C-alpha cells in the first residue's frame, strides 16, 4: 500500500474515518441552476495568532522535493516539525503519523507515546480513549492510549461515540462500554452510534431507539430514522402492514413528531440546522431550523452539515459556503470543500492554471487563504482508506 498522500484534503478525509455513518444515503448528484453569486474569493493575509492549543496537519516540501507532514498551530507556525510521510489530525489529544519505521502515536508536543504494530491497520483516530484497528485476519479491535490492544476479534466495529462503540459479533450488533467489554449485548441486526444518549436500532425490519442499557426508549415503529441532534431525529413513519410513508420528518425524545413528515429526505440536525430535500421538489436541498422553518431563501443541488457556523453548498457544480443565516459568504469557486473546524476549512479551487494545476489549502471564514499550494491531480496517488459504513 502506498501511503503517500497527495493533498491536505485527503489527509483530513482519512482523519474523518471515525465520523458517524448514517443509514440514509443522499440521492444521486443533481444539477441546479445557480443563483447570481456576488461573493468574491479573498487572498488577503490573515493576522497571526499566538495560540498553540489547536494543531492541524500541514505539508512542507523538503529541499530534495519530498512532501512531508507535520502540525501547525493557529498562528500558522509548525509546532511539530514536518518529518512524517503521512499524518492524521489530532483527536482525543493524540495523533497518528507515519515515519520510515511505521506508524507512531504522538502527543501535542510531538512526543512519541507508542508505536503501532506493523500487523495492525489503523481504522480511526482516538475517540473515547480508543482507536480502532484491523488485524491481518480482517477482524477488528481497539488500541488504548498506551498502545495496548484489546483482546477481542470483532467482525465489524465503529469508533466510540458517547462512551460506547458499535460492534458486530456473530452477525449481530451490540455496544462495547468505556472499559472495552460488551455493555449492550449483540442482538440487533443493525444499529447507529449513540447521540444525545440514544442509538437507533433495528428490530423486525423497523427502527427505534435504545438507551445505554440496551432498553427500548422509542419503540421500533419507523421505516427509517437518523441520529439525534438538537433534541430531534429524522424519521420516516411506518405502519403495521409494512408500508410506511415516503416522506420524512423529525421526532423528539418521546418519539412524537415535532416536525411533520413532509420532506423527501432528511438528515440529522447539526448546530440547530438540518438539510432536507424540499417538500416541493426532490431536486432541491434546503436547510431548516428546529421549528421546521427554512433557513435562508436559496436551495442547493448538494450541501453538507453545518460546522463552526458554516456549511458547504454546491451551486452549478462548484462549492462555496453559507453562514448560519443562509447567506452565501464564500463564493462557489471550489471543486472540493471540507467542513470548517477551529475557524478554517480545507478546499481545492476548481479553476486550473495553464499547467493544469489547482490551488489547494486552508481558508478562513472570510475566504482568505491561510496557507495554500498548487497541486496537479495527475500526480495523485489516491489511497482507499477503510471508512465505517452501515451494514
């Protein structure tokens, strides 16, 4: 396997391996005529900050042309030197990076905590004190923060969420607790991760929610549900004969619909906003608030969840960002646009120069480049990292 990572964007994508999977899938990509876009990209210098509390992966080219990775602070300075062939973002206070001897776990001072055995494949960064790995025999387990391997061989596994990790044993799903032992027995055909103290689970082809003891809190009466956020979870009603509604709405923690089932598709709330397929057209995505009211007045061909008060949206095949009022504040100029974290986001410009290069790097919430470089997609070696998905 070639671990050379061609772009910072892909480094961040690998770091997101522990992100929560959701059973509903977005519809196929659709085209949508773009509204007039008056926002402009800005390339002004950004004032330096002295904070070193937050580190992110950064790339540097060595004198011999080798691309190496380290970690910069918010001031844009290398807090951990670029000496690694590959690096994942920090999570739970630790990060994994690869040098000539293999993968190493480091703290935010760059000190080695432990080395990862060469017969283990990393599947996620740390979450809840555990990092998920895959053995050579394709079974899964977890490393603790001292590098000790949990003596379990799991068919499937996902990253910890709220102190519990979904695992599959003998074809059924349950949950490991914070100490690495089964807290909820593996009796479910499918489960989601825990959010707001509840996890979606399947019984008799219908979905409901269980608590941390494994008891049903919201009975399995729905055709489809998503994760809780802002006190609400997307849900598609079901009925006794198995033919549920084709529309989705949002239920509260009691299982009652707080927002009626009127959307073609609905995602979980993030920062009190959720993306839904418009009730009037299955080609248009919009954002709603916790009362079901549309945020802003524009719909999009594709869009992503809110993070740090911003959301990536696609207009006429290119990506830009709206703020939490729904206003386009960063123009749709990018072929790829990551989520904002700690005030910055990774992007790749759609426009190419005369050599076929695209500009990639980090921007702030004003659209200013914080750091950037030219990349040629023809030179990319694209890894195919494992990423947890619903069965």
